[in-house]
């Protein structure tokens, strides 16, 4: 008897290895998987502007990185004693306008260099609902908890998003012709919009990704994180207490699926080997003077030397 759907994944056409340069942009779920890659020493830049949820803002930010477009003072908004960018996370905000600009523009400069040399760009869409800031008619990536009366809420049109993507994609391929794009859709449900409205939004995102991956089948791919959570796991025990965000168990499950789907065999082996090392160094012993702990230290030292010999790219800050 089959008690669970199993999403059979065909391996990624051009798998990823530890030598690749990566950028991940999008929702908090993009950060979850990106942080896993960082943990296993992949060279990945995470959300240069901070977490971003809607496709239009993602494409606008990516265009900004390509062109190295720096922000100017008149693009900042003052609210609650702080200066904010409507295209950046609140972690960039501050009371000193020039310092905020410097921090933002430094991040843009780094992202500009990165995107020109990136092998894989990961894009995770969260929602097609957006808020337009009335004074400038700008789609806000972050409204910084400003008065809702300052915004118009709209649902992005798939044809409009398709055109935005194609404009960005043409420019991207002009400067980085070998880059590959891997799309996913966040399984997080945006219940503040309403459950039905969330489903309408996710449908628009699926249509967009379907269009893109069919128009560019050799360079644009889809990883079904959404289907793995919603259709394969399909149980509230895989969610945090808010019942919308996947918990660590779910994220680990998706991560294992991603490793199996998207990485080269040598990178899979590295993750298995380095994972054993991480387990040991993260172990908190009760008695550091015990014989068992001394044996573990000896084993850790052997494993440490073996990893350095086997993987030349490895940077082990915590030496045994």
C-alpha cells in the first residue's frame, strides 16, 4: 500500500559542484537552502538586498546588479526616524542617510561583480501580490511597516512578468552567456492575503516559471520545493507553530532532495564526508577528560587530515 506520494526528480541537466559560483535571491525559503550550501562551503551569495518575495522586485534588483546601478539620496524614504529603501530589507535601514546609502551601494557593487561571474543563479518566488508605493508608483520589495494607506495592493500579471524576465535574461546572457538559472517557488503560504488569494498567487508564479523553463529549456530549470512540501510531505508536523513555515525537519528533507537532484557525484560525496566532520565538531561533551572524548578527538584529528588531503578547496577554521 502506498501511503505517500513520491516526487520523482530527474537529475539536473548541468549539475552543481563546489567550484561553482552561486547567487541565491528570493524568499526566506531561498535562504534556508542557501545557508545549507554555505554550511557545506559552496561559494554562494545570499540575497544581496535582503529577503525579497515578489518576482517584479527580484527582476528589478537583478537588473540593478547587472548595471551596477547605485542608489541616490532621493530614492530613500524617511519613516519612524529611519531612512529606508523600498527595495531593501530593514537590516539596511538606519538613522544616518549617508551611512544607509553607503551600506546599500557597497552591497550592490559586490552583487555586480558576483553576477558577472556566477555559474548558477537561484531564484525563489514567494508571492505575486505586491504593494505599490503611491508617492512614486514603485513596487515595494519591503514596505517597512509603513501606513497601508500609502500603498495599493495588486496581483502581478503573468504576461507582464514574462516580459520583465525576458528583458533581464537578454541582458544577463549578454554579459554572462554560460550562466544557468534554477527556479523554485516557496511553499510558505501567505495567509494574510487569504488562503484562496494565496493559491491564486502561487498559480501565477507556477505559470511564470513554467513559461520561463519551457522558453529556455537548456539554461532555466525548476526545482520542485513547493511540490515536495505541499504534495509529498503534506502534513502539519512538517511546519512550525505558525502552520505556514516549514520546520527544520521539512527543510532537511528538501535539502536531501536538492542534493540528490542538483549536485555532482563528487559534491555529494564531499557533503557526506564533511557532514561527519561537522557532527563531531558540533558535539558538546559532558566530560572533556573522559577516555571516550580523547578517542573522539583522535578520530576527529584523523578525519581532519583526511578531509584536507582529499578536498583542496576546503577551509577548516575549526582545526582538530
